[in-house]
């Protein structure tokens, strides 16, 4: 039975069907929604933005002197990002001003990651175009944000190593400039690869049950363990992206900090 099923069941097609972007939204126990003007991962971006608007625009009570309930829960993350991630890299004045950007990074990526763990939704952060767009924002602040804050001279100073002979600078300065793009590329690949890999492993383990049969039933327990691990990864990758973006931009804003 398992052998005949494996002939008609393609494991790689099953995995790619669940992790790649498409124009079809397959809902559990409901008819498939065919998207015409937007892709599935694009729809996830709008949904994540909508969820965050509801949370922070409606449910989050920022005017309360003493936060409680849901406001107190999110306040823990906001204060942590401000005091432990942003201010150490920007200083107190710039840190408070830049905190909204990095809170947006963290909560937006976290929401997309968590949505990817719910069968109703899809994982937009497993799409390299999405992570590339987020990394491009960081790159934009590294270059144009630095120029806006410190001027072109300040930007050139940030990518010019001190105490280096002038002839050597003709080699090092272009390398430092290219390094900005490499940092953004690393941000893009790190988030994309971690989210994509986790989902591939889960669907591969579940697909083994169809291919092998009852002998592969223990793989379901392993898939459940990986799923629980992915919850930790969802928070961890949102934090890492936010932390590294803060470090990269802070290094350009305050090269001698």
C-alpha cells in the first residue's frame, strides 16, 4: 500500500507546494481562494500589518500610566528593544528616536514568523523577496540615513579606516562600501534560510508517513518537536534581525561610538 502510494505521491512537490509562494490560498476545510492581484505571501504582509494595527492601534493602551494586561505584555518587548538593543548602539538621544523603527522590525517579522506556524496562513519570511526588502530598508538607513544625519563627509568618514596609509585607502574604502551590501545580504539570507529550512524539515517528516507508511509514524512526533522548536526560532530570528540591523546602522551613525 505504501509502495503504491509513493508512486503517485511526490514528496518534493508536496514540500515545495507548501513553502513556495503562489496565487492560491489553501484554507483547511474551506474552498481554495484564488488570488488575482496579489500573491499569497503578499497577502500575508498585508494581514500582518493589519494584525499589528489592531494590536497597537486599538488594543494597546499607551496612555495608561501603569500598563496592564496586553499593554504590559508588549511593553516588556518594547522596553527591552529600546534599552538593550537600540540605545547601546545609538546612544540615548538617537536611540529613543530610532526605537520605533526597530520595534517595527521586530514585531512585523515576529508576526510573519508566527503566522507561518498556523495552518491557516503561509510563511512570508521564507520568501527571499520579503527578507530582501526588509534588509534593503536596513541598507537604506546605513547609507542614506547616515548621509542625512552626518552628511556625505560623515558617511565617507564612517567607511574610511583611521590610521591607514593613503595608498591603502584606495583598496579599503571600496571594500568597506561593498561590505555594507554584504551585511544586508547576510541579513536577507539568514532570515530566509532559517524559516525556509524549518518548514522544509517539518513537511519532509510528515510526507514520510505517506511515502513509507506506518513505519514512519514516529516521524510525526519528531515533526511536532521541530514545530515547537520553530516557535523559539520565530522569536529568535526576529530578535537577531533587529539586533544586527541596530548594530549595522549604529556603526554608520556613530562610527567612533
